[in-house]
């Protein structure tokens, strides 16, 4: 990242802060313009890492805290539910109060709750701290894209920034089991949370020093009824999908949760149609670039995180890999994400976004289709190329899809656009994990894994078609 970041800084020319009414002194002019990128990526990496790093630590936590099965589930799922449910609220707050202000507040909440998790004496205490941690994450993520768009206004520099930002998700998702296994086996499970403290402190310091203030739009109403409908709908949907992986899709609790989520979505749409100052104007969703880009994000997260989850279970349950060995086995996928993001960022200003998104989705589809065709119990060597193709293709396409969604949003709704994009991606991740878990639990032998990979390949192909129809041929402003 170092070499790419230095070159990136040379091309971007530094951030251009927007005025925000405040008594604080303005940050010093940027000499190293990669600092805002480093600050934002540190926060985003920390948030996504916390989704995956805990998976290998949960059994140990459960034993030490004498947690019930329900308690263990809430330790892992509570964070995801609050994170996904409050993303749009975090985006709306950023547009109203200033994205840098809300981003920094989220980092502080995340650090404090991580410290509370690390010293948790009981399961209820840990679950509560995890819920607050999810709220901090929901404040961090929407502002991260908005701050990058503000810091790097030049299209070429912005594409590189979006590419490196997107690669953080793949790296954190794949590195989580490896890092979690290493920490649990050496210094103990509490360090799974303590590691957030230095990362968060560095993120906060860099943001305050090097990221320009964001404009505040105090006249923008938050539309609390709509926000409540979004929180309820996303939380119900994510919760139902999580339970589907354990209970099955026909379970009454799962069906009830999905039904209530649909009702919440209908209530949100009705409210936005009637509201004078809607949280998410429906005209934005009618935009081909905005709506299509959000669906593309859902589909490629469905494919990628479904692959990571099912592959992780396959390696540990069927092949007997340890948590550390599983993290190493998944490394080919994560290794490709950084390379692909840098390459796509360099190419975007020459080719436009559409060719990158389409080719990335086709390559990822080819990778998962290759895994599905490899047989019931293929040698690990045969799986390296499919994992590399999926990791490369997803990250290669993420830069263009991110730029498409953010470019389609008015400046006053940049935080909301970021939140919408990340909310659909979280829904895609939850759906991919739930479906993969259900297929592995119900299908015999390696059939469930192969069907899961085939469905992921189909999702990537669908995303490629949508990208051809919805992503602009050339990047705006190029």
C-alpha cells in the first residue's frame, strides 16, 4: 500500500476542505495527500475486521463467560444487526451535522465500546457493548466514502481512493480468521477487541489533523419516522437471514421476520413519498446509476462473502483445518483484492467505470463457476485460481460501482448515498452467508458447497448485466 499511496498522493494534489462552521483551527495544508486516505481506510478496516475476527474467538469466549447458545449468537449477530440497521441514519446525520464530525464521533464510540468488550465480566455486558460497537460502526462507514469524495475531487485520484477503500473490506474479511486465530492462541480473546484501540486512536488523530471539515446542512431534516422504518426493516431482514442459516428458510421465525421487513420497507416508501424533506428521496432510487449501483453492490457482496463463509466452513469442518490454517488457505482471495483495487483505480480515468465493473464481475463469475465444476472433493491446489479470480474480480469492480453510486448523488446527499450503498452490501453479505449455511447444512457431501458456488457465480453474472445497463461508460468529469 505504501508505494501505491505515495504515487496516489502525487496525483491527487491534496484534499480541498469545505468550510464547516466551527471554532476549531483549520487543519494545516496537506503535503502528504495520502493521509486522508490512510485515516479513512483505517476506520473502515477496523469496522469490517470486527465482523470476521470474532468468529474464531467465540467458542473460547463462550467457555470463559459461561455463555448460552443464545448468548453466543448475540455476541456475533448483535453487532451486525445494529451496524446494518443504522447505516442510513449514520449517513443522514453526516449530511446534516458534517461527515467528518460524525465519522470522528463514530470512531470514539467504537474505541470506547471495544474497550468495554475487552473487559467484559459477563455475557450480557459483552452483548451490550457489542451493540454499541455496531452503532459506532454505522456512524463510521457512511462518512468514509463522503470524506474521500471531498478529499479527492479529481476523478483519477478519487477512483484510486475508492479502490483502496474497497480493498479494505476484502482484506479485513479474509484476514479476520487468521488474525483472530493468532490472537486467541497467543495472548487471549480479549485482544480481539483491544487491537481496535491503537487502530482507532491512529484513525482519529489522522482524521482530525489531515481531513478537511465537512459542510453542515442544518436545514436538512432527519425524518425520524423514515429512519425508524429503515432501522426496523434492515434489522429484521438481517436477523431473519442470519437465522435462516441455522433454522432453515421455512422456519416461522424466519418467515415472520422477512414478512415484517417487507412491511417496514413499504412503510418507508410511503413515508418518503409524503415527506417534505425525505431521508432518501425516491427520485434518487429511480436513477439508473444510483439504484443499479446499489443492487450491483448487493450482488457482488452476496457472491464474495458467501464464498468466504462457505469456504471457511469447508476448510474447517470437512478438511480439518485449524482457524489459523483456514486464514492461510483463504489468503489467495485477499491477496488479490489489494492488487486489483490499485489497478482498477489507475485504469478508471482512462477506460471509465463500465468496462471495469463488467469485466470484474465476469471474472469473479468464472472463478466461482470453476470451483463448482471442480468436483465434490477437489484438491486445494485446484481452488487457488477460483479464489484468486473471485477476490480480484470483486475488488476490480468495486471501484467503479462505488464511483457510480457516489457520482449519481447530489453533494447534499453524499453521506446518504454512501449509506445506501453499504446497506445493500451488508444485506448481500447476510444473504450470501445465510444461503451458504443452509446449503451446507441440508445438502449431502460436497453438493451444498458446489451449489452455493454456482449460485454465487449466477449473482456475479447478473451484476455484470446490470453494470452494462446502469454504469456510465465514462467516469463523470473525465
